[in-house]
C-alpha cells in the first residue's frame, strides 16, 4: 500500500489574479484621492485660522500618505483579495480627524496662547503619532495572521471581555473614569484610555462569528430570540 501523494497547492486562476490587481489599483487610487481631500482641508484650516498658508501645511497629509501607503503594500502582499474601499475610507476619515484636531492647535496660536505647531505636537500631532502606531500594529497583525478565521476560535472570549470593557468605566469611581462629566475612561495618573474602543473591536469580531454561524437559524422566522 503506497502513501497518498500530497497534492500541490492550487494556484489562483488568472481571472482571480486580475481581480486582485484591479482591486489593489482601485485601493491605491482611492487612497490618493483621500489624501488630496485631507490636504485641501489642511490648507483651508490654516487659511481660515492663520490668514495664511504655511509652506509645510501639507506635511501631516504627507505623513499619513506614507503610513497608509505602507499598509497598502502589506495588504497587496498578504491580503490581495481584500475589499479595496475599507482602507481608503479609514485613511480619509482618520486624516480628517487629524485636521480637526490640528485646528484646535491653530486656534490656540491665533488667540495668542502658547501653542506648539510642530508636526507631532499638540492634539493633531498626538493623533498623527497614534495613527502611525495603530497602523503599524495592524500591519504586523495582518502579516502574521495568515488566516483570519483563527480569530473565530476565541469569539466567545472576545465577546465576554468586550462587554466587561464596556461596563468597566461605569462601575469605577469617578476619579478613575470621569472626564468632562462622561464616565468613558480609565485614568491612571496622567495616562488615560477609553476601553470602549477596544470593546468595539472585540464585539465586532464576536458578532461577525455569531452571525455567520447562526445565519441559517436567523433567516427563519420563529419565536426564538437569537
């Protein structure tokens, strides 16, 4: 009795390869368009608040462009069939967030308050720095997580931990969780964090798993609840 031959890996059909390349081109084009929008808003913010446009007004958008271009390359290599719209939408919304926070720094400079307008300073600069850290972590995760279905093994754990993180600020004393009247934070000295942001990711992973596993049951009308 001979051992069964190991079948060689099946290559993706040419049509699928073309779709993947087209999707990545679309993603890159949308990224460029998104960064153009961010550059325009940066120019408008400086013109409105400083009555002039500084020579380096475009630098935050340029840094964001480099960050998301690197993420685009990782997706091209590790997830070529991914949806081409998600990354550009995230990049554009994140870029607009950086612009709106940078407006606060520009507003302080206009009113004569002491304001540091360097790239990684102020509210906008910190947002830019955290963006770089977050995208780097996402790239590392995508590079080493070869099969996203692995996450489904921990779906119930993620859902349970997500609920705990959502509830945690509400049950902590005010001095540890309240900022501007909202109990959404966990404060440890000068460091503060919103656990709800992590809870969103965990709960999204859980519901994605649950809805896929129960899609046939949920498609039928019955008296059962989930």
